[in-house]
């Protein structure tokens, strides 16, 4: 996680909100190993809370190489930039 994202308390507030809302309006997804949650260029209006497992954020170069940008673990949130 980005340190500034953590230090301002927003991440914890968002986690708490997602936990409360998950009982009302959230959708639970189970994503298989080595499957994409979404791809670069996809239109996505969701934020994701990792309940279990790990999610890798990868960037593919034009030459086909993968660059690992982040690894999200249980309790982490990603996709919040759509907000």
C-alpha cells in the first residue's frame, strides 16, 4: 500500500465502510489463480477488497515482459482510483 494512503486514515475508513456495506450491496467474486480481475483499458467502476489470497498488479510491456507493480494481500483495497 502507498504510505500516504495509509497515514491519512482514508484506507481504514474505506475498509470499515466496505465491511459494513458488504452485507447490504457488495458482490463477492472468487477469482481463480492466474486469472485477471480486470485488464488495462477496461472500464471498471468497482473497488476491490481482498478477503483472502493475493492479487498481483502487473504491467505488460510492448515486448511482452511483465513488471510487478504491487502485491495486494488480505485486507488490502485496490481500484479506488475509479472513485
